[in-house]
C-alpha cells in the first residue's frame, strides 16, 4: 500500500486554491480518501486583488472534478455566462468587429466552410456562416434555457466571474473536505539539494516539510525562482503590452441595459480594453504598452471608453511581464499560475494556464521520489508546448492588424515582432489555408530547428503546437476575422465572386433561439437571483 504523499501549496489566490481543490478532487476522490495530504499556506499580509476574470470551457472540467455545483459556484462568484470573445477595432479603427465563439456547426462529411467563404465575396463575417453563436451573442441570449434543454446540440460556454470570490469559494469548499489551511508568512526555504526543497519556515515558528511543493506565489516566484534559481524566458519582443489599468463599473449607477453573454476586447490606441460583465458590475481594463503610452493617458482612455460619470470610480495599475519559466517543474517543486509564466489574457487564458498546470500535475503526480524526474520531464514538455501555442495565437491577433493610426499598431506589424513559429505558419497558410493536418506534428517549412532551452534537462526539442487548445477552426476564425488572404483571394478568384451565404441549419437555429433562449440577464435574475437593475430590456421577439 502506498504511503500518503504530502503536498504543500505556498500562496493562495485563484491559482493556489484551484490547485488545492483540484488535487483533492482528483487524487482524494473529492476528499473522501486521503491518498495525498494537501496543505495550503498563504500570507495574511499580501493585499488581495479583486478582478473580473473570463474563462474558457475547460473551467467546467475543473469544477466537475472538484465536485462543486454549477449554480452554487455561479451565485458565490457573481458569475455570468461567456459564449464568445468579441473583437472590436482590431482590423481597422472603424468600429468593425468579429466573434470567436465556442460552438460551431460541423458540416458532414467534409467541412469546407473556410474554403467556401474564401471563394465568396466575404460580405458576411466568416463565423456567422458556420456558427449561430455570434448572432445569439449579439441578441444577448443565454446559452441555457429556463427549463429542460430541447434546442438541439448544446451551446458551449464558459464563465465571467469575480476572481477573489472564486478563490474564497474554493477555499471554503476545500477546507470542508480535508485541505489544511494556514495563514502565515514564509520566512525561509530550506533546500535538500540544489533542485529539491526540504521545508519552509514561517513567522509562526513552524517548519513545514512536504514531498511536493507547489509555488503559487505569483510574480514573486518565491520557491521556483528565489530558492531554486530557475530562469525566466522573456517573450516581450512578441507581445509588447506590459501594463494594465483596471476599473470596476457597478450596475447600481452604470447598468448598460443588458448583461452581455460574451467578453469584449476593444482595440485602443496602444493596446486593448477587456470588458467582462458579472452579476453586479463590469470589470474593464486597458492592457497597454508602457513604451508607447503614459499612465495618465492610458487611464484617460479607459475612462473615455466607459463614458461620462465614471470620474470618481477608483482605478488600479498592474504591471506584468510576458514569459515563462525554463522549467515549471524543478525537482520536487511545481510552479503554477503567475510564478510559472504569464501571457496577456486576450484569449482568456489567465486562469486556463493555472487550470492546465494543476490538471497535468494530478495526471503526472509522483507517488514516489523515483518518479519525479520522469514526471517533471513530461510535465514541462506539455506546459511549454501549450505556452507557445498560446503565444502564437495571441501574437497573431496583433501582427495581422491593418491599423496604422499609432506607432504601437505600426510596430506590432513589423516582421521582427512576429515570432518565428507563427511566421512559418502564416507563410504556409498563404499557400494552403489551415486544416486539421497542419497540427499533426506542428512543423512548418522555414521553422527554426536549433536546440533551445525548451522543456526539462532531459528534453531539448523545440516546442510543438499540437492544437491542444486551438485547432484549425479557431485559427480560421481569427485569420478570416482579421482579413487574412484578402489580397490573395482577389488574385486567385477575381473580384466578381458569389455572395457569402449562411447555411439553412444556422438560420433555423437562429430563428428558434429567439423563442427558446431567454435574455442572459433574465436567466441570471430568475435562476441565480441577480438583482433587477434599471433600464433592463428584453430583445425583441423573445417569449417568456
């Protein structure tokens, strides 16, 4: 019989409590068994950051493994539904937009939606020709019905939520199921050798030993960097934004008349603004480059986005660096969350990287010390692959813009701002539009082949994009939403092309949606008890 292993998580917040809750759910059968002893220590003195977070559908897997009830979770975290990201002004500064939704119709037996659209006049946005979800979002409808679902294939969705409330919810849920919680400051980290931690000492006079240490201390990286000296790869040459100014906009005074069932990402002069709707407020934040705009100007731009009357709302600046640890898992220490790396949350991957980190830790959990090196090698390979997959995808949003109105937008289009792996993909897709086979091994002509510091000491291969998060369909969405191959299509197919069309199945689904799906705010009010704010309105045609 295996001896119970001990895990010490240093640092709380969303990442720390996601780690505690998921490990307890996956390894201890939601706390009913004690295969692994889990303890979390967090400082009572570090200020807590309350922000709105947008997630992707993988969050539903985490919640299911943890064992929480979806409705309880949504009530506790002021959560709303997210069905898409709406990109505004990314191609040109002309109020144009496109959606990146979670659901798409799969035509059978051969889906050639992208090729058909490229050969059309492209007057209908690409995603509206293969998904009903963009227009369902524009109608402000919920992805769930009031009662039992009878609307065909389910609509995929994620959540918007208050990250601090999410951490508190997981804390209470986990402690009630056996996770030990300690409030104390770490004063010293003792090493067993250069790659392994022996114990941490606290200001409460306690020395805590463990088999596995999980670093959730944020950008401080107290264990993985300060103690184990694991280096950091700076990726800011590909993503120039390094600062955000954030603000909460309460519905008591600023209710916009609906709760949008999507995240909005609006391009600005030197970056973009997120707009995340929750049940009681919206969270807005201007992600920007400090090299191109001063803090005061960035804050003015954020307040101008919100409009008159927000002058008294408090704002806060957050500084960040884009990059990753050379190894997220070193010895018996695993960095999860900001201590492992960061990419700006343009595709709502902030919590996703923490989610992935803890899911992979549970899957590769080392029940004996002789498993550590092999599990760390595979873990680091998977996490590095996924990091660069995300880096490519977000880098693409910038480099395909046609905006030239500011130095920032001109800079992000320069060839040296496009990372080599993405450049190889784009060059290949100018000859053959993306298909699923492009991610079979993630290798493209012209891609770099030199040995670099990817993965762990046992794995020196370059990273591979296996489409673990985004396959060719998501790439089609962004590429064609950003006008990719527009000039080439004119050369290939001429200017007199047939009109773009919406398949009958999508038209039928949209027609039914008006009667089947309630407005998002109405669903939240009736099912979760969200307050009714002034100026709430129902989309025309909806029947209660």
